[in-house]
C-alpha cells in the first residue's frame, strides 16, 4: 500500500487556499462595516 502523499498535499493546499480566500472575502465584507459602525 503506497500512500498518496502528493494527492493529500495538493488537496490540503486547495482547502487551505479556499479557506484563506474565504477569510479575506469575509474580512473585506466585515471590515468596512465595523469601520462605519465604529465611526458613526
């Protein structure tokens, strides 16, 4: 049984990249809202 390390790595990187992009997207949505609420 040869374990598919490369497949696991690429899948993990894909999940990581997706998570990072979602996090940045959430920050761009939440950031201005918090800014506006704070300085009203």
